[in-house]
């Protein structure tokens, strides 16, 4: 399974939805970087994603984007192959 990394906050409902979908798709271990508890990570997130909002999701080296893009991939049948690596 590909490495999954998410930049999140503890109060973001979209972050929760994205994590729930990943768990539903069999991702039991993902790296979560909380930008609300470590503000320096927001600058890192913005540098690697080009975006300011959370969540920002990476599967392997692929930048998925946010929650909507993750769900779009799932609905298109493209999430499972990406997760499989």
C-alpha cells in the first residue's frame, strides 16, 4: 500500500471525512500532520501543495488535493489503484 500523508487540523470536518474515507478503503496507517498544533507545518504544507486549506492529501508522491478531490478519485474508481501503489 502506498504511503498516505495528510495535512489536517483537529476541527476540520473535511479532514474527518477524508480520513474516514481512507479508513473505509483499507488505509489503516497514514501520516497525519496537524497544522493547528504545529503551525510551522502550515508553511511546509503550502510549499509542497501550493494551497492554504486543509486537508491536503498525498498518496505516495501524488498530491491528491483536498477532500473533494479525494472523493472524486474514489467515485471515478481511481483511488484504489493509487492506494495500491
